[in-house]
C-alpha cells in the first residue's frame, strides 16, 4: 500500500508526466483562475529570521538547490561570519556566491549548505570573496529559482528532482567559467575530496555536521557532477598554507593555487574544481548534480535514474506538478488573495522536512553507525521533533498518512539501529538539540488516529526505555533521576533549562500513559499519568507563573517571570520566559486552572498574556495558548476572535511573513490548521479545538486507503450582511448539531461536511 503511493510520488517528481501535462488545465485549483501552486511565494520567511529559502526542491526532497548569499558582500565584508546565520539565503542580502546543494529550511543552527556551484566570466578567479556578484531579476516558484548576475550578465536557473539538481547558466560571449567550491558553505565542518572521472564528470565527498554544537553529529555527503559540454580547460584549486615567521602553518594567509594538469584526486579543507569555456552570446551550459548519503555510486545511480533523458524544462515542470499535486490535497475558496498566498506558502513549507534520506535503490545510512541498510518504504531524516511533535506530524497524519506512516517506521528503525527514538535527528546522527522525549507523543498520536501499520510492541519498548532508565543511562532524559524521585527537575545550574525539560517530560509521560492504558498495561498507565501531573510543583502563587525549584523544594531566587523574553540567559527556561511556559500543560488544562484559583482566574491570566504583549508567536511552548480558552464553555469566543487576528498579524505574503524560525514547518503548520478552523492543541491526544475558519469553504482530500471518506468539506455560513461575524453560533457535522468546540479525529475525518454558522454575538 505504501509502496504504491511512493511510486506515484516519484513519478510526479521525476518527470514521467506526459499524461499529467496533458491534463494541466484540469489540476486542482484554489479558484477558477489559479492552481494551488500559483499561490506559493517561496520568498516568505527569508528574512526576519524565518530561515526559509527560495531554492528549488521537490516535496520532501533530499535535494534542494538554493542561492547562497551569506558569504561576502558587495563592499567586501564577510557577512557570514559577522552575525548568526542559520540559512544559506537572506532576502536582504544580494551577493551571490553560488548555488548550495542540499539545505535545511527554517532551522536555528547553521548546517549543510555546501557544494557551491558558481558561474563567472572573464579571467578565472577562485576566491569566493572576489568572484561573488550582486544580482537582479530574482524569481522563484516551487521547484524553480533564477536570477541574473550583475557582474557577469549571466542568467542562472535551478530546478530539482527528489535527489538531484539541475542548473542552467546562460552566458554572454567570451570566456565563461563554472566553479564548484567545496571549501565554503554553511556547515561547521571542513574537509572534502574530489576527482575527475572524465572531462565532463567529477565525483567526490564532503564532510558535514556539528549541528548546534554537537561535535559528534558529523556525516559525509557524496556527489557526482556532470556538465553537458566539454570545457576547453579545467582543473582544481586549493588554498596554500605558507610558513609564517614563527615557522608555523598559517591556515588563513594562503593564496589559492590553481592546478591545470593534475587529474588524480584532490583533498583538503578548501578545495574546488573549475571548468572554462569559450561561450557564444546566449549559450547555455547545464550542470547536473546527484547526491547520496551512502556512496558515490549511489549518487551516480540517483543522477542517472532521475535525470536520464530529461531536459531542464522537463524537470522544472515535473517539480511544479509534484508540488501542485500535493498542495491540491486542500482546496480553499473565497478569502482574500493574501490569505490564499499565506495558506499555500505555509503548506509548501510544511512539505520540505522531514525529507527523503534513502537513495533510489532504497539504501540509506543506518542511525549512528557506518552500516548501510535498505528500506522497504521511504526512510526520512531531519526530525526536528521538539518543534514538529506539536502540529506537523498531526497535519501529515491527516493529509499524507502514508508518509506519516513511513516516518513512524523510520523512527522505529532508528531505535532498532541505535537503541533510541530520535530527538533531533539529522542525516543519521542524533544532535540532541532541545529537550524532552518528543517521539513519544508523535507515535502515540499516530496510533490513536488509526495509523497502526508498525511494530506496536517495539514502539512501547522504546518509549518505556526512555521513560524509566536512570539518568546516567538515559540519552533522552539525562536528568531523569531527579524527575523520578522529586516529580520535577530541580535547577542545578543557571542555564540548565530545568523547567522546560520537565514540562516536556510531563507531556510525553501523559501520552505514554494513554498508550499504556490502551494496550492493557494498567500499572504503567497509572505510573506515567501520576508523573504527568508533576507540573504542579512549579506553580508559584506569588507570581502566578511557573518558577524553577531547587533540590530542597524551595523556589529559585531571584526570579523575574519576564526574564528570557529577549533570549537573554534565563534560569530554568529555554528560549523564553515563564509566561511562555506557564500555560504549557495541554494534557491537564482544567487541572492547571484549579491550581490558579479556578476558571475565571485562569481565563483572566491567560487573556493578560495577549493583552500585555507576553505572547510569543515564534516560541513553540505558547503557540497553542489561543486555543486554551475553548476548554471553558462560554469563553470560546476569545479563541475565535484571537486566532484570525494572530494569523493576520504574524503571517504575511512578504519576506518577513513568518514570526521567527519556521522550525521545519511548525510555524507554518500552526497557520494552516488555524486558517482551516481546527487545531490539535494537545500532542498525543487525537482531538482538535474548532475555531472560526478563515475561508468560506475548505475541501480536504482524504486518502481512502486510510480513511473511510474521500474528502472532508468545511463550509462557513455568515449571517446576511454579516461578513465580519467572527464567532461560532452553531456547528453541524453532516447536518447534525455538534455540541461544543472540541472534536475527535475520528469524528472529524468521518463527518463528510462540517458547517460553521457564524454570528456577530459573543
């Protein structure tokens, strides 16, 4: 079943699209004039630290071909090292130093962004701080990017398949050069090896890794690159390291040495390959790049199978169709043009990570080992789970259950190979970034929603292990001993993020308790449920917020609940302040309300978060806050009023249109759910809170292999003349009145139709 859709997915992205091309006018459309893909703006989130990029990529693709513009500048400054860059591209920078192959989207630490491919003209120059160029006429659509280099008058274009990239350079008359720089990039690692296979083909590898300061999270990328025209000359370059007066090697003062005749392999920290041509006016030269995380042979196999016989335009059209096919899973009607662009751009960002890791032959690098294994379905990577466990995997479960099923099986494969479920996995390495035990709620949520084609016993074994092993043996919960003994994680150092750690454990343990109960493990269920209520230890009546605690049970002092709002050091909390975390108990909202003094006290305090500017739309622990009002009958109007306003405020069709790091689709998923009118505010619980949709009609196509219905249609009915009516007066499921604003996943996907009747009365 999964294999069938994988083949279908490959067909769209690899160019076997003659039938689809013939049907282009009939593809799914958001309205009568445009297809969903036409609403995507890849430049959204490319400034304001959104860390997205406008490069060419296919849905869930291993390969992305991204303009690299954070190295050097027009005035000669080395921008990449002057500030914290975790993206290969920033919209306000306009100094192009090449196309980076294989990149991350929406993350907060620099990584990947290497294999920099650059066209130039005139005399050969291989110093990236000198050969870079400003650019104009920048364009990007899903699966395609282009610009024109001012310095060289070269038109650059890029497109991609799942595992390969194709670039096309249109040169003026004269000498043209194509450079592959293996020394620079976004990664913190150095070292590469490359060799000529023929006049038109090179192969090699480069070391990547050390993501977010983990020195062990390193891995190689293998590549094969081909040019479609033999050059008049070619060779390597390498940075020389001359002796200083103190007779020591100086790694920074060396010049680049050009090799014109040497053809055996070249290795080093700063190496590259150049090709020189005599070009006619308007002559186009194309470069094909295949990559693999297994071997050079697999990189070549990926390149041959995904590009053989296909032109640049064939590949570009195939990528567009792949995107349109995926984006057509949800069709929205009415709403403003900007709302549609925000929605489909967010949908586009959702489908970048996690991405394919396996090659066309199914091979992939096993987790934390040198072993090469073969997968039956698709093997995925880039599991930024501290972010994505909150909403990304819930959205994939609804819209792409086959992919979510492969992702769960990927996580269990990692456990088989490494002994642990992933936390923040990157290309077969565990980076241990952020905190918690986030794979647990993802797998539990998936199981409760009926996707159970995985080894349930193995899944429980993996979860139980990380929830019970002592801290010294526990990769997921290194501070588990205190957590088990005290019911909370005490602060033992100013930067230990103790409260943040514990809140994540509570959520994981609550999900595990539900899973244990469903599997008939009653004693385990009681243990983990009891643990999940330990959040009460942190509540401080003096401040009305959570507050770090010392090992002896007293509260940490001095304490300021607003400290951390600007990312300064904040004892007990990670990337936020106490207000960003105090309501993060989604599994026991009413219990938290009782702790705060009751319903009114809870609602007033939560409302003050929004009234006093304490809500952080870019910080994961509080992004579900707007939905918590709906747990209290009579207060739902606050959610219905807040959510559309927050969407309109923080998500826009502009480069700064995401409030912060997209966090591999997490911020975008929040917008998608919120605009459709429902949100999964408690990870691991198969329920949603309903709120006012931002479109008059939303049609969600469901996979009939996983769900009984083929679609879910959401309709919005407004009172006559009441276009601004923001509140829900009544909800009907398939014509039957629905009580309240909470709905189970089972009821939602089998509703057929959900009708919202709006009113202007609270």
